[in-house]
């Protein structure tokens, strides 16, 4: 039973989309054997037809580090190398939850810091069945931003701790590979300046970068992004090929 008493009424209303999603999420996790009996990983290495699961790869980094440019080129590269791969991004603004996030980011809607954090997280959970379906079919995924962005940005706000922010993404699939494009905020700024969205402020980006560095684990590759688009692409291609070729029969672990 969900007890509304643990959240103030306005926060409860704002988080309603997340709460409504939970039963669906739990059902899809049960189907996939991801919850129950204290499981810490999902055995998605093979589907019923014995197809090797796809590789889950994530592009991370502060604003303007080149994530979208590189992710799209990597998807094209892998497909042309005969390794079926799809592009996904977070936030995914096309859903109902994504629409609220879009309004928040473009400064047309105000939300409590915790409420928007949970909505970013809910946006990832609502796409989980799609992620699982694609991976099970043997197709790789490159995601432009993931839970690490969610935590690094929210925890850069006053009064928001890394640990609290990590909570709502616990149990999502842990990527096989995280490509972190590292650039100082000054270098990023020289790429035509930050835009007009809410988080595009240099001081804020510095705190986000520090948070990212506290989140890294052994799935992360720290990539110096201060190179031309072509040089960076060359380095990243080697990393994604290694990941795709080495994932074979390994189970898909869970965050965190
Ligand atoms: N290696 C690079 N060197 C110089 N400029 C670059 C490089 N990569 C991307 N750019 C330029 O920097 C800008 C931001 O690139 P891109 O949108 O790929 O970054 P991003 O990390 O996805 O940004 P955001 O966080 O805002 O989504 C674009 O104008 C792009 O053409
Ligand atoms: Mg981008």
C-alpha cells in the first residue's frame, strides 16, 4: 500500500504520475525477473530464442560536451558495421511526463525540486519496458543521458543530497558502458555559449560536473572531449565496439 501521509499533499499530487507508474513498473520487472528474492541483476543475457542480448551504452557529460552529436554518429556507425543499434534520449519529452519536464526546463512551469527529480526518474521508468524489449531482441541501445544526469543535476541544487537523488533510479538497468565526455564549463561555454534552459548556468554546471565525478564506477570511461568531432568519434568508436563485442553472456546488472 502506498501511504500518501509520507508526502505533503501538493508534492503527492505532483508525483502522482510516478506513483501511477509503479504498479506497471513492478509488473514489467516481475515478468523480467528483476524484482523479488533480493535479486541484484537480471538474467537478460539470452531471450527465449537464444539471441544474445543487446549492449546498453550511455553518453553522459555536462551541457554542450557533444553528447548528442557523438551518440547519433555512433548509432550510424554501429548500424553500418552490421550491429543493430537504436538511439534513445532522456528526458524523452514526447510522453505526458516528458511534456511536464519540457515545460519545467523551458521555465514555463515551476515545480518543487524533489517533484521534478521524481518526474525525471519516472520518465526513465516509463521507458524501461521499451529498453528491455530492445535489448532482449539483440539490438544495442545508445542513450543520450541517463540516471547519472538525473542525479548529478538534482544534487547540484541546495538541500538535495546525492544519496536521496539516487533512490528513485535504484533498480533501473546498469549500463554496460558509460561514455563520460569531460570538458570544463569554460571549454563548453566556448562552443557557442549555454542556451536559455533552466540549468544552463556556468556555476551550476561546475557543481553538476563534481557530482558526475562522484557517481563514476567501473562501467565508466572518462573521455577528454576537448578534441574535434572527428577525433572524438574515432576514440568513442573503439569503446563501443569493445563493449558490444565483450557483452556476450553477461547478466544485465541494476543500479546502483
Ligand atoms: N568536439 C567538438 N568540438 C567543437 N564543437 C563541438 C564538438 N562537438 C559538438 N560541438 C558543437 O557544440 C554544440 C553542442 O553539441 P551537442 O548538442 O552535441 O552537445 P550536447 O552535449 O548534446 O549538449 P546538451 O547537453 O545541451 O544536450 C553544437 O553546436 C555542436 O555542433
Ligand atoms: Mg544534447
